[in-house]
C-alpha cells in the first residue's frame, strides 16, 4: 500500500482537462506504429508532455484558521496595491494584489485560497501577451472570481491566460461555498493567477518567491 501511495506522489494522475490531449497523443502514437517512426515518436513525446503538464498532485493545506494559501504553483512576479477588476464590482479601493506566474513546468491546477463563498464569476475576453508581464492582469483573457469571507469582507482570484494559452476552465459556481485548498479550475499551457486580498490584509510573500498551490501561506487574517 505504501508503495502505491509513493508512486501516486511521484507520478500524480492527470487533471480531467488533459484527457482529450492525452488520448489524442495516444492516437497519434498508435497510428505511428503502422505509418512511420517519426509519427510514433511525435505522439509518444506529446503524450508524455501532456501527462506532465496536466499532473494534478494532492496538496495538504495548513490547518490553522484564517490563512490564505497560494491559489497556484509558480513564482511571485508582482506584489502591489491595485483596484480589483471592474467586472467584479468590488469598488475602486486598492487592495493588495499578488501575481503568480505559472511556467509550462508548473502544476496548472488552481486552488481556493481560504474558506469563502463565491459571489461573482466574470469572464473577460482579451489579448494573449506574456503572463509574466504586469500588463497581463489588465490586457489578457481572464476569468475573475469574487469571493466573500464569513465576516463579509470581499477578495478575488483571477485566472489569466498566457502567451500561448487559449482555454481557462473554472469548475465553481455563483453562490457555492468553497474550502481552503480545494481545486477550482485550470489554465492550459502557461498562465498567471492574481490574488486580491481583502481590505486590511497584507501579503507575507515577496517577488521571486516560489509558491506551492494549496499549501504556501500568503497572508493571515487579523484576529
């Protein structure tokens, strides 16, 4: 049993969003067995890449109440005060925004930062500039999610498409109650995730720091 658990940690299964790509790669691989060696290896490499990219490891969030965990794996590229996206109707007050850039090597499954309820989900069409740039938060295709704490304070998580991404998936719905560390979506092939902290909450992370989605503590609510 322990060996099975160790293997699942070392080789986590793929997120459901990756299954069509994996099946397509396998189809090319099988076709290559009958048609050409080049086609076989193309299918094999693509399939392996998809297994790697869409990996969906288990994460264990901290048990301490009132902590915000990282909504995504990746590197912090910006920590600044900024107004949340207009489409969420959270007002013009600047909030602390932490931006996480996800390279193609990072896990791309997004996770809920803290126990909350979903107040709004707003999709916005946009461009596809590099997700590592600050202007990606405003210019790129994005999916903004408004969330509310039990004490009534609002915050937001924004999924942002990257340079080659063309598909943002979100699995939660308006009015739903969500739990810290729970999966809520995925962005395909390079992306960015912004966390807007609620009023009165400051980030504990710095630019350049590596995040582990669902586990790294990014901020703490005042008692």
